[in-house]
């Protein structure tokens, strides 16, 4: 329970359905070393008091810093654009929540994600989009292991945000009209560039500086750090006036940033690594396969080809895939997640290389 409206209503729904519920709030970042209380904890405690369930706080700052924050920083320094929420769900929230649930003898865990789970007649698990297309969060869940998903309940998967706010009002939650949470929870002002400069000496010392070139290799200028850029970026290139230019690629070894016209951002073929499949058979019907290359992406029809299968592992573990889209997609960004769907079902995902 983050102290926000979604996890609060999810807990309330479970209580109404007759479950025995305990509320857990994670301390992940930005709290005093000696003080295990903050605004999120206070809000969550208040909600738990209203709905009549116990509340507990878990200090996961060390794990979060190791598994998520360090990863986030290393990816940017390597010229990629990470998605920390995907990694946090898999390595922190679900895994450690289940570990704590086992200590208390619980059989299930639950979160406020807008997603759905179904079990087929053959006992295969399906991860599905939430019914609210504007809030669906299945994109962030592709890395969750199957055994954890089978122990998870998503009470909000069949509800819209409007319905969730209405429930919060009915229950008298003071957070009923609060705005959505931040994209990156540990960077409150969303200034990841300033964050990296403060935390990483190689940034402050200019070790990531390099050339700015066009797609023909012509040097247009220099920049002070490759961490300042991401694929598709137009503003802040430092090249003065003239034609509109966009970041096309970033070389993590030379820190060279390549820019070009908007049309040069279009791509119809890219590679995905660290692939995890949620189905027994790998995308057996490519005709109706879709891929999303970012959270707000509506998705585009695509086909996939296995490039490298992880030998000695399950058939659903693939090292890399070649993804071909039926129509070009814009700003395919290394480090982001590519998530595969058939209709509302999540088939799997991987990290764009």
C-alpha cells in the first residue's frame, strides 16, 4: 500500500469480499535513516484504520537501491533509457511482498495495478490488460515470474479509474481526489540529469562528453554528456537554429550522439533481449501479434523470429528476438521494454537492444 488511491481501494475491495487482509507499505527511498515513517506510510496507516486492517512497514531501502536505483543509473551511463518500474515490480514489490506474506501464513498477495489474471482449463495462466484502457498497467508486469502471478490478486483489473475514485469517496478516504503518482518515485522533481550529476562522479567530471554527429558521420558539435540525451529527443541538443533535429542513436562506448531528421527515427525492425514468455508456446500465431515499445504506445502489429534460445532452460526462455513491425514505429529506445500482446493477453516481453 503506497498510500495512494489505487492500492487503498484494492485493499478495501478485498476486505469487502471477505478476505483477511494485512496492509504493507514499503520504504524504498527518501526517508530519514532513523525515522521509519513518512507521508506515504501515514496515509496508508490512516486508510488501514478506516477499513479495519493491520498495517505494517517494510524497510526495503537497501534492496531498492541495489536492484533498482543502481540499475537505473548504470543504464543511463551506458546510453540506454531504463524503465525502473518494470524492474522494481519483478525484483522488489512482488517478490519481497510474497516473501513477507509467507512469513505471516498468507496464501495470496495483492496490488493496486490495473491488470487482470485468468487461469485456463489446462491450468495455464493469462495476464490480461485492465478494462480501463487509459490506466491499464499490464505493460509493467511482463517480468513477474509465473509462480508469483499465480499467487497475486488484482482487484482493480475490472474497474475504471472513475469507479475507483467513487469507491474511495464512498469509504471516506481523504486521498480520493489525489493526483497520479510520479513516474520515477525516487526522483521527485523528475530531473534525472541532475540526479546523475549529483550521484555519479563520471558525469560531473565530464567523462561522458563526446561528439554530436549527423547520420552521415559529419561532426556538428560536442556535448557535455551522453546521459543528457534519449532517443527521439529534440529539445536541448545545443546545436542552435536551423532544421529540426532529433536524437537517432547513442554510442555507449564513444559517447557519440547521432542526430537526424524526424523521418530517420522510424524503424520497422529491432532486436529484443532478456525475453520472458508468459505462454507455453512462443507466439504461435504472428498474424495477430502486437508489440508495445513504451507504456503509452497503443501497439502495432508485428512478427517475431527467435535469434538465440537459452540452451538448457525452459522453452519459454529466449535470449533474443528479432521484431519486425508491419508499419514503422518511431523512436525505438534501447533499455525500454517491448511487450507482446495478442488481443488483451500479455504474451511476454523483453528489453530493447
